[in-house]
C-alpha cells in the first residue's frame, strides 16, 4: 500500500490540470508514440526495491512514496534520514522557518535587499551554528564539526536562498583560522560567541590582488611598547558588517612574514566602507585604520598562517557544491511542475522530444552532482596525514559540481523560458545565484590548475588504501583543523580508479571506460610537451577530461554504496560519454595540439549507447513523477 503522502502526491499529480498523465496513457511525442508501461510493472517493482536502499541518500525524505523523491531533497517529505537526531531536528526547524516565511516574503526580501536578521535570529535561537560549527570539546554535548551534518544544512540553505547560505559559509571560513590556531583563549571566545548567535568573517581578499594572496598588503605594524597596529584594506569580505570576529590575513612589514589575526567589526579602527554587492548579503570593503592588535589577538604567523589560509579554503570550497545542489533542486521542482502543466499545439510541453531530453539530462546531472559531493564527504571525513585524497576531490566538488549546476539551470531555463524571468518564481533568483558558485573561493581555472597536479599519480602510481565506507558516524572531523603543510600535492597517491569503473557492466559505463583508456594512452604516448605544460589554456582543456574521470569514479563508488539502479547509472554515463567527447574536441582544437594528440582526441569522441526504453523508464519513474512533488508555501 502506498503511504498517505504517496496518495497525496499521486492525487495531485494525476488529478489536477497540471497533472502529467504519464503512466495512465500513451505519450505522444513530436514524431512517435512511445510505449508507456503499466504503473505497477515488474520493472517498476524492481526499481522500487532497488531504490529502497536510497532512503538514507536524501537526508530528508521519508519512506518511498515515489522513487525520485528519495534522491532529491524535498522539504515536504522529511524524515529522520540522517542518523544524527540533532541535525534532523535542525533540518526540520529550518524548513519550518522558511516555509512559514513563505515564498512571497522570501522574494520580497531578495528584491529589497533586506538584511536577513530574521534568519540570524532563528540561528541564534536554535543554536544552529553553535551546534554545527563548534568542534567537539569546545561547545555543548551535541556540538561537533561533522561534515556529513554540514552537507544537510548546506543543501537546505541553497534550496531556499544563496544569501542565507552565504552568511553561514563565510562564518565557516572565518572560523577556519580560529579552529586551526594554537590560541586556546581565542578559541574559547569563538565558541562562546557562537553560542550567543554570532556570525564570523574571513578577511583574505584584497581589491588589487584577487587570487594572488602572496601579494597581500594588509600590514601588522609592530609598536615600540609592544603590540601592533593593523593598517590596510580588505575587499569582498562577507558578514563584514556584523562579524564578531573577522579572521584577517596580513603580513609583518619588514620580514614579510604572514599573519592571521582576529578583528572585531564593532571596535574603533574598523571602518566599514561599503557593501560591494547589491544583494541581501553584506560583502564588505573595510579598512583597518591603525586598529590595535595584541598578541592575544594573533591566530597564527609564518607558515602556519599561510597554511591556515589555504587549508581553510580547502574545507570551505567543498560547501559550494552543496549550494549548487540545493539551488538546482528547488529550481527543478518549479521548472518541472510548470512545464508539466503547460500545453502547446494541443500537446504537453513535457512530451516534446527535446524537452524530455533536457529534463533527463538535468535530472541525471543533478543526481550525479549529489552522488559525487556525498562521496567526497566520506573522503573528507576520513582524511589524515596518510590519506590526502580529499585535496583532489574537494576542488572537483568546487569546480565540477558548481559548473554542472550552471548546466542544470541552463537546461531547465531553456524549457521554461519566459517563466524563468517572473519575479514570483524561485527560479528567477536561481538563474542569478547559480553563476556565483563556480567563481567564488577560487575560480574554475584556479581549481583545474590545482587538479592537474594530481593527474600523474592518479593514472600511473596508484596505492592500496583501506576501503572508505559511508561516513555518517558521530565523530568530530578533527584532522580538518590540523591539515599541516599544503605542500607535496604531486606526491599524493590515490586508489586505483579502475576498480570503480569495473563495478557496473553497463553500456555507457563501458564506453566511458574505453574513453579513459584512450586518454591514459594519450598521456603515455602524446603527453603535453614542456611548452604545453606552461600553457594554462591547454592544460585547462586537458584538466577537464581528467576531472571527468575522477567525477565518474566517485559517482560509481556511491552508486554502489547507495544501490542506485542500473537505469539511472547508465543514464548518468550517457551524458558523461557525451561530455568526454566534447572536451576531447576542445583539446583537439587547441592551437598547439600535435598530430598525435589530435588522433587520440578523435578516438576519444564516442557516441553514447542509445536505449530508448531505459531513457523512458528513467523519465517516467524518476523524473516526471516529480511533477507537483514540491512547491514552496506562499
Ligand atoms: C560575492 C563575493 C563574495 C566573496 N566573499 C569573500 C569573503 O568572504 N572573503 C574573501 O576573502 N574573499 C571573498 N570573495 C573573493 C573571491 O574569493 C575572489 O573573487 C576569488 O577568489 C577570485 O578572485 P577575483 O575574482 O578577484 O579574480 P582574479 O584573481 O582577479 O582572477 C582573474 C582571472 O585570472 C584567473 N587566475 C587567477 N589565478 C590563476 C591561477 N593560479 N591559475 C589559473 N588562472 C588563474 C582567474 O580564473 C580569472 O579568470 C568574494 C567575492 C565575491 C564576488
């Protein structure tokens, strides 16, 4: 028997004008009549059984009213899916907060750039940041830094609005250098401030220097009687208007030694210049005008300060993928529900062949984003001095998941067209916000430049590692605040990717595996020469191919852990094969590509295995079944 929720959802789907009638009648496409299976076919039952294993995949979905709802987060179908009761409680209360606020006010506040004091009051009242962002031992009994819990909160904030996510994210960044510091009294102060509901900021960027943090010119000038005066300006600093502590990066004038120090945005000497952005968030330019600093305010200096800057970004950049996942999920529900209710030329829009393809691709890409980001969390939580694989997987979350998010929104927007401009739609804000994630905390380029450093060892020097299970266990992610020197990336080893690729004998996984073999041969027999290795443009194109291999590996690992059905995995690798071909064409077209490299690139271009029946099954049972599954309360 379906659950009550299932009845409600199915009722809405099938009974209204909006209802997409798949499963009850033939589907007329532009050119053909596609077969539609009976609702409870054997295959459906098999799918349903396979998908039961997914209950824990979406942290917030209840026992299966419909398969797809279990993969995508749905605020209307929450259950205690994460093993930690506290994070489930926080999730439930956060959803209740936003649904009570309602879409109209959410959009009004966005349009009018209202500072989100209501959200911060909620955070303070429920001690959300205090619980999730205080490492074990510094806060209450339920406080710990547990990345699997952070994923839950990241996703729900992205789902409702990037500005809410941003104040949380820059608090995470601001706390990084504090929790990495040896300054115990300051850590205790930060824990107390968190408990009181404070927010934090990360003062790294400067107007003139962008990604080049070597050039930092915020100065900490030693004073004859002891202590220092901080002098300089910072730019693009989120929460700069309200942060209780701004972890500020600078250097000592004579030695050039780097230093991190704590600044209070409310003290004299801190000059808030302006909000650089026209958004609800406050992304500050601020000056420190001889702001007094004592030794008690110092967080770290020298190599420790440098490492704290990079290691904080290592942790923080992971969250950006989740913001993209949250945004895409909400936009997906809106787009699908709108398109399903629309008829043109006496035909459902969702029956146009190109619209089907766009929804299939959007869904497969979104599920892949989530599978990869979830799996990367397992490695992040298992990291140690002997296992630094997260240093590859995190930049992939940062650049790949977020750029996939852009593609998902592009696909959906092409379907809903004018509707995506309407001021009352969440979608309208999604089209703007999704663009931010690939650019912040290191651009796509910076992250691919980092990723290619791992390519040699990844392909040619694998190592044995104990298997990493799903990591939802209630432990503190202590290593993240003790990551040590940021050097030696080229020496980091990885487990053999071929094991994951051998785990599913599916047509598109096989084709993709062949493409990987060709790319490996490319690297052996036609590796970029010295000049190409200095040509960032060429390396970025090659890096896209490598990134795709890593992406597919962790998707497959998680497909195994989470019992993702074959149909969906093959559908994901359908777009992976096409993407690999596209990236190969890019490398082929580079001005410096050699004849040998071009030949390998041509060999990399493959056609994905076409299986209409599979695509139709995925479309019916997992994508179009989400019509009407979620709409935000007005
Ligand atoms: C809304 C918003 C909020 C922000 N919040 C904060 C914050 O709270 N705290 C904070 O410290 N910063 C913050 N930032 C700054 C943000 O992290 C930087 O914008 C980002 O790191 C990139 O710097 P840039 O945009 O100035 O690009 P630039 O560094 O000027 O880059 C110019 C171009 O060079 C490329 N490039 C640069 N270096 C490399 C490289 N090594 N390899 C290959 N290509 C390269 C880039 O990809 C880009 O195409 C924020 C920015 C914005 C817009």
